[in-house]
């Protein structure tokens, strides 16, 4: 019973060792950044913002699967390790209890053999005592005296007395030996009973531990199958993401091209505004010190800054902030100015670019509806469209940018923070 259990435990442990190294290897392939320096993949996915992971549904789904598998693998491996340790411990306990039961059975056999020999000895002593008793009975109560009185000479008397003494000593010795043998048999019976109880208890303990080992082995097998399944699903998800590498790279190029177009349009509008003011003899204006928040009371989901693709390591830049808002929520112009560009499709979906004074331009993306057209003059606070989820998004919100002479700045600089260019 025990050797097959040991082999099964060893096979399970060996299988787990084959499966476990797969996850770190795949993690190393997913990015050139050291795992110790990266946040969890789920956080990196959440922080991707407008990065290209949300441009491809297959990649997005694959990354979610990767995040889920990587979160579930440690617990599955812990279950496998604990079940394997429990199986080995139960097997050892079963072997130890079985060995103790075998030792008790061996001693029982040894004591039974001694009991048989002791029983024969007792029988011999009993027969001897019986013979002496019969002799005494036949001689009568004064047989010993008669033996002495029938002596023919003093020497014969001494000889007969010595014989009588020898018979008496033999009788006393046989009696002592009989009593001692019976006492030994009684002690062996007590020891035999204790050994029988011990053997039964050890046998039950061995069976209980063997049953526990069997259950642990089955649990370890299930845990091992779970680990293997998780690793396989993780590998499939990673393969999907890797197979879509080229498509995602194209989207990344498209995103960067769109950002360059917006910046160029904002810079051109700033130059044209500056040229118009110069031609009209007007003095240059400084950028507005204040802007109106596009969605009253709404919070910010994500800020500006660099983004690294969670699977491929591609770098992109989130050049604006994401402001909370449900589909259909009115969007108000942050500044007065002229609508210089309206676009649809691509990374930003339905989007509006407004050029204001002093080289300042504001950009509004992912709209469900645009209520202005190119060339329109809009006033600060005027509704220009509605929140939506067009373009590369995971849900409705407003992507809001501020450009100064074509350079994207952190919009929060116009709402209490310091004014500084986007750092990527």
C-alpha cells in the first residue's frame, strides 16, 4: 500500500516542478522591465489610459485573462504544496504506525512461543509435584519416620536421613518452581493483552493515516491539475496578445500620428492668431490665467504622463486628463475661441479643437455628439457637445487637453496646479 502512495506523491511533486517555472518565464517575455520594478499587471492595465491596449479587443481580453491567471496561480500553487506536504506526512505516519503494529505482532508471537514453553514447564512441575504427593500418601503421615526406624545400622540411619532430606528439598524446590512458573505465565498474559491492544491501535492509526494520505494525494492531484490549467490558459492568453503585436503596433503609430496632427493644428492656430494680431497692430496676448472646467463637478479618472503597454512594453503618452461623465453629459468650452478642427474616428473618436488667445488651445475627445462646426466662434462655458465613448475607450468619459503654442500641457495647471508641459 505505501510504496505506490510514495510514488504517486513524488510524481505529483515532480509534475508541479515542471509546471511552476512556466509563469516566470512568460512574465519575463511580457516586458523588458524587471518584474521587481513593475506594478502588478492589473494596475498597469488600469493605468494604460488611451494607450494602445484598449485599441484591440483581443489584446484587452487577453491581458485581463493574464491578470486573472496570475492572481489565481499563487493560491493554486499553495494548495498543491500543502496537499503534497500533507500526503508525505500522512504516508510517513502510516508507515511508522504500521511498523509499530508489526513490532507488537512480532513480540506477541515471541511471547506466545515462550508461553508454550512455560506451559510445558508448569506441566512438568505439576506432574513432579503429583508424583511426590502420591509417594507421601502411599507412605502415610509417618513414612519418613518409618524409613529411619527401619535402618539396620547408624550409617544406614544417616543415609536414610539424607535421602529423606533430599526428597523434602526436591519437593520444596518443585513447589517453588511451579509457583514461579505460574507467576511468569500470568505476567506474560498481561503483557500479551497489552501488546494485542497496542497492535490493534497501531493498525487503526496506520489505516487512518493511509486514508488521509489517499485524500491528500487526490487533493494534490486536483491542485496540480488546477495549476496546469491556469498555466495553459495563461500561455494561451499571452499567445493571443503576442499574435496581435503587429496590429497593436499599427494602432500605436496611429495614436502618435493623431497626437502629432492635433499638436500641429494647435501650433498652426497659435501662429495664425499671432500673425492676425500683428497684422492688425494688436499686442500679443498671454495665455488665459483661468479656464472653465468642462464638466461641472466631475472628477478626474486619469492624469497626464507616459504609458507603457503592459504586454509589449511599447511607450505612448497620455497628453490629457480623463474627466468623469456619463454618456450625454454636456461638455462646455473651457475657453472662448474658434473651432479649428473637428474629427471623428481613430483613437479619439469624435473630437473638437478650439483655439483661444495667447496661443492657448483646448481639445475635447470621445464625444457622443458634437454641437459646433469648424469656424464657429464659441464663448467660454458654452455647450459644444456631449460625453460619449467613441474612439479607443473602455467607457464614457471626456478626454481633455490643453496646448500652448502646440505643446501639450497638464490641464490641471489652469486649475490650481503649476503649469508645465506633459512629461513624455
